[in-house]
C-alpha cells in the first residue's frame, strides 16, 4: 500500500484527490509543517528539504506533485487521467503541469516565504508584495488559458485539473479577487465538486473550499 505524506491544502491535495480518483488503497499521513514535523530526521530522510508531497511506494519514494500525478495516472490507466503516449493531448497535460510548477507555484512561494530569498530584512516586504503580484498575474494567465474549456484538456478530466485547483485555492486563501476570474472560477467549481476531490478535501479537513 502506498503512503502519502501531505499537509492540508498544500499541492499534496492534488495527489490526495488523484489517489481517491483511482480507487487504489493508500494510507495518508499528515505532516504538520508549522509544527515542525517536516524538520525531523525521520521526515528529512523521506524528503531532504522537508517538503510535501512524498509518496512512499513499494518501488521507492517519489517527490514533486507533478511527477507523482503522472506516476499514478500511468499506473492506473483504467482511471483515464492521462492521454495516450505520443499524443498532443498528453504533451498538453505535461505543459499544464510544468506551467503550474514554474509560474504560480514559485510566485506563491515568494509571497509566503520571502525571507528565504533575501538576506536584508528590509527587502522581505518588497519581495512579498512582488510575489503577490506575480501570483495574481499567474492566476490571470491560467484563467485566460482555461477560457472555453470544461477541463484543462478540453472535454476530458485529467491529472492537470486537480493540480490547477490548488493555485485557485491558494489565491482565495491570501485574499486575491479570484471571483474575477470567470473561467478559472468555473473550473475550480467543477473540480472541487467531483466525489473523489470531495473525499480528499474531507480527509484533509479543509474548510469550505466550495465557498464563493
């Protein structure tokens, strides 16, 4: 049985949702990042930087949400969460995952942890403010790309969709006007309404993620 190490509402939520979508048995272990669970020697042995998610499998440890999502989709083709090899649709799915990992995710990190990027305490707030602007810009780009689409790949739900859900959730968490993103808001509503996603949300005890 796989073991997912997660923190509620982190990008590990996308992995949690996909595990539920596949129906594959797994164990979920909450890592209290703010409580220091991720700084213990035991957890650092799983992830040297103390991050989530980590998926412990019979074949070894996997880190990085996009890689874990691809692994789960390939291991459970019956769930139809990743287009066939060699297709443009499959490459498009990877494009969405890489876009999320290289644009909104690091921008959010600049907002949440600016002290990691600067040595001068006076520079912390400007970096935080820039991170907030960059993250908002990233969400606006995702909104434009999602316009006219039911799911990220068009008509078919894929691993890209719960991954994109994370950034919308983060935007609302820090008070960005995500309601002004019509395509992204509609996408978030569809993803978060899926039974598998609802089960993951309930397991992580996230409050009111379907609220306006």
